[in-house]
C-alpha cells in the first residue's frame, strides 16, 4: 500500500485491559506517529512467538498500526509451549486443550471487543474501520470479534481456520447475522479441523448471510501460511498475504 519499509516501525511491549484481566501484547506502530488504520493480528493456536511477530510486523509495513495480543493471557505467557509442539504427541494435545479451553466463545467476544477499544483509543490509530485476521484456532476468534463489534470491524480474515462450522449450537457460523464486515476465508485442503463437508456447509451459511465475502480452498495443508510450520508453503503463503493485503486496502478506508 506504500513504498515505505518496516525500518520505521517500532514494536512496543504493553498490556491491554480486558474485562477479565490484562493481556500482554506487542503493538507495531509507525514511529512518525501519523494515524493509520488499526489491525488486530491474532496468532495461531500455538500462540504468540517469533513467527507471529514476523507476520504481524509485515502487516504493519503495509500501512497499519497492528496489535498482536497473547490470546492465552488468562493462563500463560509466551512461549506457551515449553516443548516443540507435535500434535501426534499426547503432551502437545493436552497442553493445546488447556490453552484453548481458556477461550470459550463469550471470552473471544469480550477480548476481541477490548482489543478494538484499545486500538480505537490510540492517537496513532485513525478513525477508519479496524481489520482483524486469525489463523488456525483464531479464525473463529476473528469472526466472533467482527460480530461483537460490527460498529468498528470493517474486515475480518481467517486462514486455515478450524471449526468455523460445527453441528452444535455454539458453531461460529451462527454469529454471521451480527457481522457487517467484509470477510475472507482461506481454507486448507484435507484439514481435519475444517473438512470439505464443513467448508461446504459454512459457505452455504455465508450465502444465506448475504454480506460481502470470499471463501476459497488453497492447495496447501493446515498451517501453510506460518513460516515455522512444517506445512509452510511459501508460494501459497504469498498468495494468502496478497489476499489479506487486498482485503484491508479495500475495506479499511
């Protein structure tokens, strides 16, 4: 969106007040102090770490003030895994359940609204709509935040998001009637957390919702956008970033 480099972006360690406590976070801001649209960058299910900071800073480089929160602030500080995560390992699955269990749907909406309010209160964040993006476990977090704050969220994206459509009464797709943002969903192929059948049902819900959206499946595995993931696919990751760039450029005016 501009020709400037990330050399003029600072990363500030700070805390964001929420109804349930204080979330530690990193804020990527341009050092010239000029107000820019705000973006909430939700880390994937492994939590805030160097790869997520790298990705969030890159988004800031497109001309945004970007908040990267520790989504698990209620139970842990980064790094939230003391070992290299391997979902074939019981220890990883148990820890992941502990972490994600701290974020039921209502907590996602409370936290998302708090992150919106924090950005909106800052002098270096403009009055333009705010964007949000999530990955893996936080794809549904991004959608729920768009539902919780339709007055401020102008664009929400999810990449290899899990559980966006489920058969229970807490499925994220039920929040769509509250959403006014422009939406983007990039799904992974052969994804156990979001099967082809679930994608089809979710897309039916998006059609019924009637808002502006795009939903597509990449020829890549779950986690393909994240540089430290075994599934990382540079070509498809760059295509995903281009989609995010275009979404925010169009909606955060």
